[in-house]
């Protein structure tokens, strides 16, 4: 059921039931951090393995030190620059303050302070932080509207708090602050590597993280239909031309012969493209097309968040042919 009643959402949460909530990035499936049954229900609704840790969401006026053992100087600088907003920090968890179910038994906790006014009002009214993974079945595409949440969990009686369409459109940037002066980007988002490096006065550590992070999954954010990615519009157009099956195209240029109804021109600004990405992939998924084709944006820092989502949601046309044979 979709509602705008924040008080009703708080009641359900306090009674130990998950509630879908809006944030500025994507909708989250929330449970209070002190309600173990509700947290377990979040994992089972999403069909998410228990070793995938959850993000804790705070209201702006709360002190992160209530849940975190130590806030390195660099983390303080990130908090001052980007909170409230679409940035999640992985920090040492305070023993006893965070249920191990939330961290997957690790000694770090991921924490963020959403800027969405409805999320903030809910947290303030509830008085307890909530965990909130994206409100989609594990591996599937994240929802950016209340209706998309409802479509994602058709069989459940989940309460969905409607806060309109999410402004950012992709999940938060996830950073592990490994020491007072070192950090690693575990998941790219709208707050990009360049903006982060400016605050830190240094670049992120590169290479594989030892943490169990989302970047390690090759497939994620997936629509129901095959989504094929192309590095440039001419490869995409050539593939389309040889296709007998109906296609839906998300690209900078419409291939010759493709009906307008089956084309979406992805904006050439990364912020606008992020806002539209999941929304348009869902539209494409619901069309009568058998195949979805998407053009990869340029490989520059400001596009990293959008590129990462497309890479994990899609396959190369060559790989699809391999799987068939
Ligand atoms: O924008 C967002 O972050 C959204 C909204 C709802 O807040 N939430 C979200 O949650 O994307 P989720 O669970 O779909 O993705 C969080 C990712 C997980 O893939 C998990 O691996 C990683 O954060 N994560 C959580 N805790 C972690 C930790 N302690 N160390 C490393 N990675 C962690
Ligand atoms: Mg997710």
C-alpha cells in the first residue's frame, strides 16, 4: 500500500515491520536498527544473502559517534562537505551499538545521512536509525518511485511511503575511510571521485578492497529482459540493423528505422542521466521489445556512477551469443 502518512510509516516500523521509504538516491526498504525481526524481514523480502551488509541511515541532528567507534579526520571532512546527501561512509562500528546482522559480522558499518525531507522527517519522528537497502529484490534494478517499489514486491503487503521521484536516481557513493588520510571508493555515485579528492586533498587508493563490498558482484541492477551495451552509437546501430527481434534503444542517437516509441535519448549530462537511468530502463523493460540496447557514456570521472550501474546491469552482445551456443 502506498501512503504519504509519515506517522503511519513510523508506527509500522516501531511495530517491527519493514517499510519502503524515499531517499534522494533510490527508495530503501527500511527497518529500525534495534528491531531484529524487522531487519530479518528486510533480508527475506529482498531475498538478500545475510552476508551483504546494510547501510544505517541517520537524521541530520544525530551524532554519528553514537554508532561509530572512531571518526577519522578525513571522514569528518567528508561529513562536513557532503552530509546530508548521497554519500555513505564505511567506518569502524561501535561494539554493542550495531547488531552484527547489519554488518554481516564485519567490524565496520556503512552509514549515511539522507537529504530527502521525508526520510529526515521519518527518522526524526522515529528517533532510531534505520537500515535501508535499496527496495528491490536482490540483483534487480532499484526503484526511484513508490509505484516502482510496489511493482518490485507485488505479492507483499508492504507499506510504501511516497516521497515522489528520487532526485539522484542512482545509489549513494560508498567510501571506505581506511585511516586518517586514506580512503577507497567502493561504489561510485553522483558525488564523484574528483569532488571527493578535492575535499581529501588527495586521490583515492586504487585496487581491490579487502571488504565485502558491492563492487565485487558482477551482476546487479538487472532488468528482466537482456540489456546489451555498446561503446559507441555506430556499433549499436549496426547491431540493431541486423536484429529481427523488436529492440528498445537508450543512446545518444536514434538508429535509422527504429520507431520513436522505442527510443530514449539519454541526457549528455551525468546528473540528468543518473536521474533518468533506472526509470528509463524500467520503461524499456515494460515495452514490447525483446532486447534492450544501451550506449555506454564516456569513461570520465563524472560518468563513473552511471557507467558502473550500466556495466553491472548489462552484457556485451558477444557474451550473449556465447551463452546461447
Ligand atoms: O543510496 C543508497 O545507498 C541506497 C538508499 C536506499 O540509501 N541504499 C543502498 O543500499 O544502495 P544497498 O544495500 O542496496 O547497497 C549498500 C551496499 C551493499 O552492496 C553493501 O555491500 C555495502 O553497501 N556495504 C554495506 N555495509 C558495508 C560495510 N560495512 N563494508 C563494505 N560495504 C558495505
Ligand atoms: Mg541495492
